[in-house]
């Protein structure tokens, strides 16, 4: 929902920062699931790669939006 909100908002940076925080929480939860052996190491690796890709996309979008927004 945060990424959709950012897509349609004039001021996107706040939504993107919130989305990045949610992604960080998800990273922690996936790491915890691996440590508790609720998911396999392979599943953890796959999820980590996907979250890294998503984080890179959010970071690029945030950088672009930050330059575009008025100060």
C-alpha cells in the first residue's frame, strides 16, 4: 500500500521512507524465521536476494523523488 501511495502522491519521499522501514522489518522477520528454522537456508537466501532488489529499487526511487520534490 505504501508503494502505491507513493506512486500517486505528489510528495513521495515520506511514503518511500515508510516502505523502506517496512522492508527492514521484513528483513528482520525473515532472518528470525531462518534462525528459528521456520524456513530453510535456501528459502532465506532467495528471500534475501528479492528484498535486496526491492530495497535497491526503493532507494533509487527515493533518490529520484527527493531531487524532484520542492524543499
